[in-house]
């Protein structure tokens, strides 16, 4: 299990929080939990999460300010319905070395209310 919860990260030189959740096969792919963290003054993204089994219910409550890129970046595959916002940070769609960027799995929906900010990968 990968879990990063209830942390305060300040003045990191790069990404405030960076999580990569990959496995050797479908039964070993971890579902990352990144909840209730605060990132301030990072030199890059506030939060970056990459994985092939992203459950939005386990990625909530993250916030921060003063970061170079004020966003929670997701890349990989979302396996449960995603409703924005997930917390105090705008969502960014990243590539994370993944050829698909962000994929919404078949049968899964992404709901984005009018006026919601979504950022694109910076590269």
C-alpha cells in the first residue's frame, strides 16, 4: 500500500509530493492514497500522482499555496468515477512517462463542474 496522508511539506526544491504506483501485473497494482496534505512553496508541482489504478476517493483534501505550479497532477488510469474538484488544488493532466496521459477507464466517468480549472502537462 502507498499512503501519504496528513503531511505538511514546505519549501521543497522540486515537487512537494510525488507518488508513482505501479505493479508487476493486474493483481499487484497498488491504489495510492494521498489525502489531506498541505504543500507550500515547492519548486515545482504541489502534488504529482501517477498510477494504473487511481481511485479519486483516495486522493482528496490536498491543498497548498506558493508553489511554482499550483496543481495536483494525475497521470495513468482512473478506475472509479472522478468528480472535480478533489480539494484545494486545481487538477493537472500529466503524462508521467505514460503514453496515455490520463485515461478514464471504460465504464468510469469524469464530472467537471462549469468554471472548474484543469491544467495541462507543462512539457
